[in-house]
C-alpha cells in the first residue's frame, strides 16, 4: 500500500490486525472472515498474523532484554523448553542481523534501526502466515535496508504473505506483486506493481513517481 501521509495506510493495517473494527465491508484471511474476536478465539488465531510497527521503540517492552523479547512469543505459546527457546532466539537474531551483545541490553540502548530489526525478529518467532509491516525501511540505512528487503523477499519465497505500507516506491517495485494506492481513505487504483509504476493510471500516482529522486 502506498499513499501520502494521512492516506489511510496505517488505519487499514490496524483493521487487518484487529486493532480496529470495520464499520462497513469485510475482511478475510485464507478465505475465512477476519475480524476482532472474543479473547479466547483471538488468542487461538493470533499467530497467523504478526506485525512490525513503524514506531519500533514504542512497541517494545522497555524493561526486557533482547533475549527476553525474542523468546517471549515462544514462552506465551509454550513452544519448547528454555534451552530450545534460547537457541531459536540466537538463530533469529543472526537472521535479522542483531549482534548477540545487543541482546543483553534493553530497548533504550538501541538505535531505531536495531529496535526495528528486533521487532521483525519477534514477529517471525511464531512463523506467521501474514506479516504486516508499516514503513519497514524508514529507520534503516541503505545497507540494512537492502538486507531487510532481501530477508522479506526470502520470507515471501517461503510462502509468508506480506502486507506492506510504505512511501518507498523503489522498494515496493522490488518486493510487492500487487500495489494499492490510497488517498483520503479511498482506493484510487490497484493492480500489478510493475504495470502500475510503469504506466500510472491515476494522476496522483504519477505525481508520487515524479517525486522519487533519480541519480545520474
């Protein structure tokens, strides 16, 4: 999903996550209706969908270390023993490029990019079917941003569905099969990413593409 600030991207993500309830329309996941559920049912379905929020620091518990944050989903869902959870956390930290030294620290000691990579690692610990990401590359330098895109592409190849909200059109061209343009909470156009970006069917999309800097 692309669009200017205030277009409704984060609102739509919150609807998918069940943090907001739609007043009209319907949501479906894997062909089944998807909406906020009673707590017992909600807990049974939550692992299917995980999120990486734009404000990574704010979404991490400030009193827990990196080790504890990565292992918490496994503890909540009673996956494995203490040793296997620690080993799984170490493997995930390596996958998202978080040094083990940082895992001994708490979120207040981390940069925004490191916090965001911890959020991604935490979201992947339960093997979700759908990963929701809000501006995933906004806090990362080009090197780490490239690594994140490569990791997301590998997840996509493994069968994880990605729902991404971003202003980063070059990254969306690389990562996303389908593109949806929002403005004021309304869908202006949607379709195959390459087709829409190569031949924008709406003036607003053409304007967004003109704003992308070109080097050389």
